């Protein structure tokens, strides 16, 4: 096992505990959640759908943005961040799937098996589209001198053990985020906003969920959400998107990170290992 890339990033047991969410954040989240419940139920949505949509489009985005305020007081190790992400992603996707299956059945979630050649073609095509989009955003970031956030660079795996954990995170993201923000959400949102509106709303929320990546990262993630949403609507199945999402995350984190991220000062991501290992940052999901 080659550990030459750097020592494992372990959390400092003596670091201060993360501060509680501010009352303003909790009040805002609570009010928005209640208003959304009332609106959705008035429009005829089932209570279980209203609760799940509230979780996906109010609670998770607000928590993701509020989490940024904790950056200076938290310093989890990468393994700690990976493990918490795996749990949250699997739980989020499972809630969406259970809700959808109980109320409408598996086909309503896009859990439809395509013929193998079609499945492979859609999975490969979406993966390539995501990679192209990521390279275009890198080119734009370089042209505009917009570096990747320190937190994103800090979360890149350094050791063989971290790479294995990151691979599991990638698989969990492909499952959880596609199940929640594509398979479950888009059919329901389409009833309110139409297909285009559904893609826009779900992709914006998906981007905000990645607030730790900074402004450019949120736009980049939202754009990738659009790509994956179009794949769902065109193919009729969420499964190719799950595969493509996981494959892209694996490529971006384990193979192409050096080529996709723009470090500050024009240096390479690997040049920041020592500096970023001491950087402070929150759990990222």
C-alpha cells in the first residue's frame, strides 16, 4: 500500500466543538419549512411528500449554507468527513425512495431497467458530458482567476485508505443524490412547474447543497444537475444518472483532480497538501 501522498488527515481531538446553529437560522428554516408544508398540502400533495420535499428543498440547502459559518471552528479529518457524508447521502436517498415507492411505485422514481446497450450508452454519455462540463468550468475559472476553495482541496483524498473511503462516498452520492434530487423530485416538481421548471428548481437546490464549494462550485454543480436531469427525462430512467454521477465523482476525486481544480496562486493541487492538511473546514455534506 503506497502512502507516499501524505499522512492520513486525522481530526484533532482537542479542537473546539462546532457551534450550534444560530437562532435566526433555525427560525428561518422552521418558518420556511412550515410555509412549504402548508402550500404543498393545499395543492394536494400527500403529507409524506410534503415532508420529504421540505427536507430536500428547505432543510438541506439551509443547513448547507449555514454550515459555512462553522468552518473556522471545525477541523474534521477527511475520513471523518467521508464517513458522515456516506451516512447522510444513503439516508437522504433512502428516504426519497421509500417515500416514492410507498406513494407511487418504483417507476415513478425512474427506477426502470433499460436494455443493456441503451443503459451503457446513456451511462457513458452522461459521464462524458459531466467531464466535459467540469473541464469547461475549469477553463472559465482559470480565465477569471477563480481558485477552488481551500475546503474542496482539503477534502481530496491523500492516502490509499482515504481513496478507498472516497470511492464509497462517490457511490453513495450517485445513489443518494440522484434518487433524491432527480428520480424523486423532478416528477413531483414537474406537476407544479413543468419539466423545465422542475429541472431548474431541483438543480438550483442541488447546487446550494454544495455551498462548501463556493460560488463557482455551486454553479458548476447545478449545471451538472441539469445534465443529469436531462438524462433522466430523455431516457426515462434514473439508473444511468446514478452510474454517471458515481463514475464522475470517482474520476474527479481519484484520477482527474489535478486537471479539474484550479488552486490559488496558480500552483498545483498537490503543492497544497501540507497547507491544506491544516486547513479548517466542516463536514461537507
